[in-house]
């Protein structure tokens, strides 16, 4: 679990982190360099890690087979609502969402903290505007969680 006391913002007890797959921890269906090690480090902090995806490239199971993650794949037309439902089922007040797409917007609205990825695939503008923090990559997002003073410095008053 991660505990954050962000002055002038909120106190958080994070138990779960939810990652989108394509455009977030993967590019063109292949995990981005450096994310494997960061996911393992996040697991070592006691976080439960989830990968939620429409699996556009059909590669999530193979790419994540050795990672300590729970994978949930949604039909391409239902991912928006399903991702939000997962965050709420896990406990929205204890869950961080990391993503970039249009189908991530509702889970950003529900999660305790949302981190948008503005990588080479881009980021849906409304999801970007709903984010608490915006970073360049999922590796950067993971580093925020591994070095929590970065989050505090970004969000404090």
C-alpha cells in the first residue's frame, strides 16, 4: 500500500494501480522498455496491479505472462464503462488509474488519482483534461509511485 498526504489536496491510501495496455504500458502491442521492472517494483510495495484493455493488438496475454498483474480484456465497444466498473469494484478511493485513451475517461473520473500518458500514441484530450497528473510515459508514471515525493511536489498547494 502507498500512503500519500498531499498538502492542500487530499490524503490517499492506494492499494491498486490500474494500467491501460496499448498506448500506456505497450506500444503497438509490445511492452515498453523498462516497464517490466517498474511493475515488479510496484508489486513489491504491496500494490495489486491490473491491466485493463480492449487488446487492440491481441497481445496482452503473451506480453504480460510473466508479470504479477491481473488482466481484464473487454469487448471493443464496452471498454469505457467496463474499465470504470473495475475501478469501482476495486475501490475507487484506493485505486490509481494510468492511461491515455478515450475509453479511459470514466475510470479517470472514478479513481482516487489519475495519471495520463502523453506518449507517441497521443492522449484523448478529454482524458488528458480529467487527469490529476500528465507524464510522458508509463515508466515515468511508475517512477512517480516509486518516488512518491514527486507526486506530492506536483499536487501540493
